[in-house]
C-alpha cells in the first residue's frame, strides 16, 4: 500500500509516556475548599494549567497559585509531588519503533506540557536510556510552553508545520485527544485517534490503512 504522507507528528503523553490525569484530578478534588463546587475548582485549575502550559506562569507562580486555589491547605511540595504523579514511565519499545520510522518519514513531537513535567520526563528518559534524549528519537521536538501556544489552537499546528517546512496534506497527526485531532483535520492533516496509554506501535501497525508495518522490524 502506497502511503500518502511524508511526515508524522506525534503527541507525547498517552502515546510514549503513560499518564495518570485522573489520579491528579481525584487528589485535587480531595482538597476542594468548602464553599466551592468541585466543578468550579476544575474550571479555575484548568485556567492555571493552560496558562502554565503556554509559558505564561513560572513554576513557582503556578505552585503558589494552586496552593492559593486550595485555600493554602496543602504545601507547595505536596502539590508538586501530586502533579509529578501524573507521569508514568516511557515505552522504550515505542520510542525505538518511532525512531526507526525516520528512514521513511520526517517525525516530530508536539506536546502540551509544562516545565515541571518536562524536567521530570527528560530526566526519567535520560536515566532509563543511559543518557538519551527525545531529540535522539525524533527529527523535531515542540512543547507548548516554548511556543506560547497549546493544542487545540490551530496556530500551534501552523507554527510547527511552518518551522518544519511541512505541508498539512502530507502530514499524519497522532493524538489521544479528539479535539486536537479535529483542529488538525480541519487544517488538512490526516489524523489518527490513539487510545490513551495503549501500546502505540501495536495500535498503529494494526491499522491496515496505514503503512507502518512495512517500515520497522521491531515487533
């Protein structure tokens, strides 16, 4: 089967890194101040979270603002531990598989992330792989906090396409978030919804409309 794309843009969390967002949300609600609904707390926290992911807050300010949101019931160190607990481990097999795809495609990561998580997962990967970085597995790495934009904003996709010199109709985007995929599809990219935390290579190689099984010897 002849493939119709030349470039692959991957999300990071839920594909190459296991994520446990539900655990953090449960922790957050457990500390919900009296007199405020859990839904309002979620909305207020999401505003801080999204601003932090776009580089609009320093880590210190993010932790301070979250603590204030919880009526100072929790120390910043405990907030940081709970926040870091969102991240699980890397799939080294999926990273190696994705790296092998570079013989036939240009590849890049586009992730909504933040400084605390970036430092954490980069250190985890370095320790588990004897010093390797994500840049050793992909042709480009793009983080929302560095771009000042986050998915599903169309501008973040356009920025990455421009920086890579890619055409949307020649680019496949893989993500575990339907809203992000819809934006990419509206821009003319081909998209694949990946089940969060499922084995990436097995899912993509099982898709008979995709050519991945032709381009990697890793099972």
